[in-house]
C-alpha cells in the first residue's frame, strides 16, 4: 500500500505540493510520506492548517508539532466560518460552504508561492458517508491521493511508519455537535468544546466522546463499553454540564455514532 501511495504522489512532487493539514490521521500520513519522498528527491512542500472556532486550539498546536518533527514548513491561517450564513445557520450543506472558503485561501496561497497542487486527506470511506465538502474540493481542483484507501488502510500504514497518529480518534469540526438548522454562536461552540474537554479528561481511555446539543439539553455519546463507567459518574457530569449552562444532561444508550445527525439525510452528496 505504501508503494501505491508513493506512486500517486510522485507525479505531483515536481510542481510543488501544498498539503491541507489538520494533524489528523489522514493528513498526517500524507505529510510523513511526502517528507520521506522529499528526503530522497527535494521538492517544494508546505503544510497549511486552518484555525477556526470550530476546532479546539490544541489541534493546530499538535499539527505544528507534527510538521516540525518532519521538518516540513507549516503555515497557520485564521478564518471566521460564522461569517458565512450557511455555516452560522448550520445548514445541511454547511460543510460545502466552509470548505469552499477555506480552500480558496489555501489555493490563493499556493498560487502565490509556487505550489501547483493542493491536496487533502479525504479517504475512500468518505465517499460512503454524507460529505458535502467533497463537492467543494472537486470544484476547487483539490486532489485527494487517499481516495482509494480505507480508514483502516490509513491507520495500518500509519502504524507501519510508527506514526503516533495511527490510533488517533477522529476529530470532526465542532459544528457536527449541533442539530442542523441550529444557529451557531461562538459561545455555544465554546461550551461544547469545554464540555468535551471535561469528559475526555474524566475518561482519558475512551477514544470516542461526543457532546451533542439539542437546544439546552446535552446528549453524551461514548463508545458502548464505556457507558457503565460514564453512568457511574452521572452526578459529577451533570453538575459540570449545569455549570456550563445546560439544563438537562442525558447519556445516549446507543453509544457513539459518527455523523448521527446525518442518518435521516438522503444520499451522500449535494
């Protein structure tokens, strides 16, 4: 699989590559492989990270540290996604409009600094989920070298290379914690960020933790085996959620479900 990925990346290298780099499992694998290829034959390479209210601040710090470890130039951009009406109102196509704006900034930087190709870490599994942002990538000419690889493939390759991100949990943007057509505010997003940070600190061994918001109700999702442990600390958790401003707190007995607000949507594209 590693040779196949290198074969996909090789034709792009000579013209310079700007990697949209979140620091997650997918983009970290791309960065590590590109850094190895660049040691064999130098080419222009930069990692571009977008910092917004929709990502915890620690994510951009982790991305910077990872890029630094591999000696890859790293640029951090800032952007207010809530300035886009479809994002602020959390419309069903929110991700399309957000990615369109983000990649417009990345493409502008790449064009101005001699990088012909902008690539991202979209993987094969994304084609089987509701991902309206994929349309924005296609329209913008962004390339996705991992499109033929499953998430399990990517984790296996990451482990093969000894990357610390091999077992890193997915970290979708914080807007995914809210029902569609809910007005997003910075205060509401920060409240979710703090709530999830509290839960992850309380249960550091639980890989998947989500705090979903239904108006003033907090619905906690964790991996099914962790449900009893979370329930055992119900009073402590409820008190913290009240401190954050939630009137009610529930524990979802179905456990963690990725993209739970997408289940009733038809199709996976715009």
